[in-house]
């Protein structure tokens, strides 16, 4: 059965024209459907394909895209920044040390790592808080210190040891979990410390999402407000980044001071100059050879007849017939 020109086009929905996944999707147009060659069976096939695509495929593709941009992507981003630490089953020691992190906010409460129900911290609006029971228990611990001096007061029942960590202290991350949807969407982190006075501490911290799930970069920025990776110069071994006691990394030992050079000996004392020689004297009657032997050769000589004149630096000696007659 053939449709007259224009009737099929009026019955084909726009979804069939835009979303039909078949090869004709790139060539069909409203004008094409007006042609008599398009029959009822072809039009119905287009409607069926469009309905399946819009009602089934699009929601599935949208959900997959949201998953890639949601919890899984955030988890991958955080684990690439913070290498997880693996502890023993009883949480008494470390099997493999990951990234050492530096706390950026005060008031993170941790209990002894062996506690079966550690208090959870929550980071929101720039502050770290704990649940009501945890806060109450900590206040009772402080009150119990005075129970011995208050008549009728009893101490708080035995509870795990606790410690409040502040900005600058260091520990490890043992857990990263991202939840999307449900009652508590957000990021859950697990912390674990080195031994402090022979006792390790652990806790969890929750960073809630807002009304919209953040992007991986936005989630990483939120976590960086509470912890950052500590730089490490030592890259060898599983425990290369092991945090020291008290949650603080120890500074490398100072190199031994260079020995003080020995004091140089004093210079030798110079020998005193020799005493001046006895002054040379020239007297009348000395011969030329005797004067030359005493004064050396003259600077200049002059001869006038039988007279010889020897000129020295500051002396003039006159000889007559080879003997001194005058000294000037």
C-alpha cells in the first residue's frame, strides 16, 4: 500500500528523523518521506527504532557517562594522589607504607587503633567535628580526672585511649571510599598513625557532598583542605615514608662537624743582622793598591802629571807619585 505524497511525512515523528540509528538517518528528510516510495512498513520501522533509542539506550548511556564522572572517577583521582597504607589484621603494625600526609586542620580525634568502634570525624565548612556520643565521652574523660577529689563521684568506665591531632601532624591514609547517592553521599577516609608512646591511633573522616556530586578535581581540592601529601626525600623500601613517633617526621641527623684545624706554628724568629763592619779609613802615605783594597775601585779616575785623583761616592782621594797626599 502506497501513501500519497505528504501523508507519510505528516505521520513520522521528528524523533524518527533525528534519532533513527540506521544508515538512512543521515539521508532521510521530510521531503524524502513525501516521496511515494516510502510505504507504511518503512515508516513504522523508523518509529520503532526511534522509540527504542529514546526510551532505552539514552538513559543507559547517560547513566554510564554519569558513573564515569561520578564516584568511580573521584575514587581513581584520589587514589592516584594518596597512596594507601596497608596495616596488619589486628592494626598493630604496618605491612606496606603509602603516602605520609600532613594534617591541615585542627581537632581530628583518633582512638587507639585496636578500638572496634572509632569515633568518626566530619569535615564541613572548614571545620572538623565529631559525633555527639564521641564529644560527650571526651568530656566525661576530662571530668573523671577530678573524680578522686569529688565525694561520691565515680570514674568513667574504661574506654579506648584517645588523642586529638592538630595541624602539621603526620600519619597515613588506609582507606578511600566514595559514595554517591543514599543517605550519606561523600568521601570516607581512614587514618592510621605511627606508634606514639607505644600506642597507634586510627580514625575515619567523612567529607559530605553537596546537592551535586563534584567533579574529580573538585573532590581532590576538598580533600586537600584537610590533608596533603608530605614531601619525602627517601624513596627506598616499603616504609620509605614512615612517620616518626608523635606523628612528626624526624629531621635527618646533622652531619658531624668538621674537626677544627690545628693552629699553625708561629713563624721562625729571624736572625739579627750582622754588626756593621768597621769603618774604612784612608790615611796619607797609603799606596793606590792599599786604597783600592780598602775602598774598592773608584767611580771615576783622573790623572794630572804626577797626580792621580780617585773619585768615590762621597770621597775623593789624591795621590802624588802613587801615594795618598790628600783625602777630601
